[in-house]
C-alpha cells in the first residue's frame, strides 16, 4: 500500500476546502435581517406577511381551545359587533355573493326570449293541440337559448329537469309546465336574494321588522296594492307579516326561517296579488286572501268595532262580541289564559288582548284545518293542560254551545250523543282520550273544534247536508 511521505516526496494530496455554513456568512445574515424587518418589502408583501401572522395566531388559538374543550363541539359563535372589521367584511362578502347570484338570474326579457325559443322549436300534439317537445328537441333548444340569452339559462336544460315533468306515450313533455317551472324558480330565487339582503345578522332568519320591510318593497310591484293609501301602508305590512310568522314561527321565537317562508303557501298567496286588474278577482276571493287590501281593512275595522273603550286593546267582554257573539264564554276565557299575556293596564290581574294577539286569534279561527291553527285552538280546548281531551272536557266545552243553541230557539240536544259523534269522527288511538295528533290525523279537527267553541260552527255541522245541497243547486243551474 502506498503511503505518502512526510518530507514532500511523492504526489501531493488534494487540499480539502471547508465551506462555511450559510448562516455564518455576513451577507446572508444582513439579508435575513433586512427582509425580516420588512423594510425591503413592498406593501403587498407586507400585507401577506401580516395576514399570515394573523392566520397562524388564529389557528394556534383554535388549537388551544380545542385541546381545552376536549371532544365537546362548539355550539355557539358570538356574532361580530356592529362596526367591527369582521362585521364589515361579512356584510361586504354577503353583498358581493348576493350580487353575483342576482346577475345569474334570468330577467323579464330573457324569459320572453326563452318562451319564443321554446315555441319555435316544439311540435304540436295532433290529439290535444298542446305544444310539446321530446328529449332531442330539449337538447336542441338548450344551445339555441344559450346563444340568445347566455350561459345563465343552461342549468334549466339538464336531464334531471326534463325527467321532472309528466311525459306522454311518445316521451314528450309540454313546454308550458316547463316554462312555468323556470319562472317560479327565478321568482323564488329573487325572493330569497331580496330577503337575504334584509337579513341583518345573516343567520337565515327574518325578524318581524325585516319581513315588513320586504313586504313594503313588494307593494309597488303588486297590481292590486299599488293604489293603497300611504297612511295605511305601515298597518298593512304589520298585518301581512303577521301571517308569515303565525305559520312559519310556530314556537313564537320572533324570527322566521327564510327557507320556510319561501316554501310556505303564504308567499304564493301574496304573489296572487300580481294579477293586473281586480276585475279578474271576485269580491269573495279578495276577502278570502289575507293579503288583499280588502281583507286588511276588514280586520282593522273589526278590531276597531270591538274596541268599545278605544284603548287599543280588547277585554274579554269586548272579544265576546266577535262573530256576532257566537263564541262560547269558556272558549274566550281559555284564549286569554293561553294566548294573552298579562299586562299593566287596569291593574296587575287584568289581561287585555293587543292587536298582535288579535291577529293570531283571527288567523287561528280562519285556518282551523291547518296544523298551526288547530294547535292554537287545541291549547284552549285542553282545559287541564294535559295534552289530551277526555269525555269530561268535551262535556264541559259543549255545555256552553248547547246553552247558546237552546237560546237560539233550536231543538233539544243530547250532549252525550254529540260527544259520541265526536269520538266517531276522530277515532283516537287511545279510546279514552283525544290528542292533538288524533285531531290532525282524522282530517276533521277543524270541524270538531268549531263544534266545541262556536254555536254557528255546530249549526253548520248539523246542517251540512242541506248546505251542501244548496251549494250544488246553483252549479247545476249554471
């Protein structure tokens, strides 16, 4: 083995140069110090560094809270304070999102263009004369509409949308139901955007004043409400909004879910006022529509007529005059016990029904067959607050009806026979008691409630065959 001599003889060994670490180099240390201070960075880079630092701090804080909380999930998040940066960012983000969604909607011109396109590319059914299209026509119309209107109409021409509609033996669908579906989708989406804009805390719920603001914004666009006196607008919005909360806020939390409002029949009933001329709507239809101007004025006149002392609230004695005094005294007492809060007027024990409670009362009586109305009435019928009615409860409730019945000059009744008839109508799951679920499932809960609280309601049930015959006779003559 060769070994190099120490006296310089033989080949020289290559010298090994040791490279110092980067951290020890002066220029590297100076550069890091320069960048770390932020002095050499532009405004955008400084903003990125600051954002990264904030996000890291937030992440560490969340990690620490999660470690302290264990496996219990967070169920409450404090809302940002008014005027804070978080609140401003949230409002800006919501505004931009809703603006983007609004830009994706079809406008009136787009809908007209789609209807023209559908009619130009459909076929006429020889048997019915209806305008129809098969799936090939559907796929052909899609690019034509997209070319004329833009890509925002493309989502309506999906295979799943075509399968939603009833098809004939040739696999064709009518173009009118499809077009109405598009119009309804656009209308509901626009309504959701408008409601979300009014949702101040962005929690998906509307409070009463927010719902009133939405209705106030609709009034100029509803043909039957355009001529409403300006002095009545605030009262109308109050009355109209209350029906939404009666049906969409059953637990009386003071806020209604936007999704539930959009899916409710109330919004559809309100939109019926779009009809251009009131000649198309009969007086009876106007009176039946809660949102019509005629109905709102009727309710106000009714309340003012009952308020004899003109103090803005109704006493038990004043409410007994409702519907010409046909309601029983025990029912009026129960309404005040269950649905009227104790007030300061007239002493600590006095209870007076304010206008909002009166609206609930009227809505319940006019919608007895609806679950919300029947729930309101059942609380009054449940004398003991046990969640069910017994034969003794039925006897007690009908006793007042029987008294008014006899005072009206009618024939004598056997209370036990009426009680047995109610049991046969309801067919409760438990033969000894009637629950709210029984009344809802039997589909005659509204009739049963009318029989127990209103002598006129019992008269209508007792004469139902004659009344039905009278309704059929005009139809046969026409």
